[in-house]
C-alpha cells in the first residue's frame, strides 16, 4: 500500500509548527488528521478546506487521543509548556506516547528543541528531554527532530511592535549569533522523515537554517520594512521578572547557545529560507507599507 494512502495525526495543527507540517504533508499527498480543541476555529477550517480531516481532541484526555489515533499510520507531535506548565507538557507527551503505542502507530515524529539532550538546565528544554526519553523507551518507531528558535518568534506582539517602531529588543548580546529556522523548512524535514522511514526511524537530528546576531537581524528588518531598525539589548533581570525559565534560556544563549552544523543540514535541504526571504514571504514588507500609510 502507498504510504500516502495512510493517515498521519498532527497535534498542534492550528499552531505555527503543526500547521506548517499539516500543509506540507497535504501538499505531498498524505492524508492528515488534524487534532484540535476547536474544529470551528479559522486555522482548523483552513486545514479542512485543504483536505485535512479535522478532529476534536484534548492532549489531556486519553479517550480523545485513542479516538484520534484509530487507524492512523503515523503521528507528528509538538507540545508546549507555555499553556499549562512543564509538568502538563510531560504528562501530555507520555499520554500521547501511550495512546500511540496502544494504537500500533508505525512512525512517531516528535518535535523537541535543539540541545534538549545536553542537560542545559532550562526547564522547557528539560521537559522535552524527558518526553524524548519516554518516547524512546516505549519502543514505538520514532524520529526526534530538534529545531532551534523559529523565525515566527519575531512575530510575538511586543517584539514585532518594537521592530515596526524602529527597535529590535531582545536579551541577547549584540555579538552573539542566534541560530534560527523557518517553520516551512522544519516541516519539510518532518515530511522527509515520513517519506523515508528506513532512513529516519531511530534518528535524532538538530535543525537550523541560518545564524545571525541580533545586530545583523536588525539590519535585515531594516531592509525588509524599508526604514532603520536598531538593536537594543534587554537586561536579563527584566526577563527574570516575567519568567525564570526564559531568563535561564537567554543566559544559556548568551554563554553557549545552539550549535547546529548548518552546513550539514543544508546538504540534505540546500534551499533553507533565510530570515530575509521568510519575512518577505510572510508579508512583513507589506505590513511596513501599511504602517507608513
């Protein structure tokens, strides 16, 4: 049987990562079952119009996961600690793994985070590390993909508003490169894993597409939106007041940071998007024209 006649369940299907993965799979001819808490939401309806089977489910509800996984070939899982916390993320990861094993899933692709296997001490990296270990111990044929920071993080409301007003504000040292990746490129690696299971089952892979200092990123934003953008470093203490977890992450970024071999990644996918290409593709230039008007 052609694998593209089989179903892949996508969690987080209305989010950045899950949405990109669902679209890539649909475009390649796979059958996609999109798991969402709200099938009537615009993102869910958009996937339905593209041909996805949208199903209602909750990552905290085993019975809904069992229903969603029935008859599926594979799973793409992206989980977040930012809704309910790290303990909830770990619990959901284990619940989904248990349900996938019971359903006889043939290939489980998990989106972790780069350096999750390096004992960084960053809470939301460590939670993903625990899920990785549980998935591997389950015996389910799996692939673990570890992306670095995504381009869409620049679209967080406060960051984007600052950029459009002329200042990129982040807690990173001006001279410290940050590795980043487009969600569309990450999705292509998920697709590749499902398309070539013999090569990717059992594989763990860190992924990045570009490396820029925030000073360089500000220059990119300047070119795209058509007016000057400068970089201003936010003190770590300001971040700590909001989140100790994020403060630990940025401290780690400033001292160590992601260290993916980007050239090795590009040997597999040479056409990785740059930040500038992605910004133009996603309407930042248009947004600058509207703001200027």
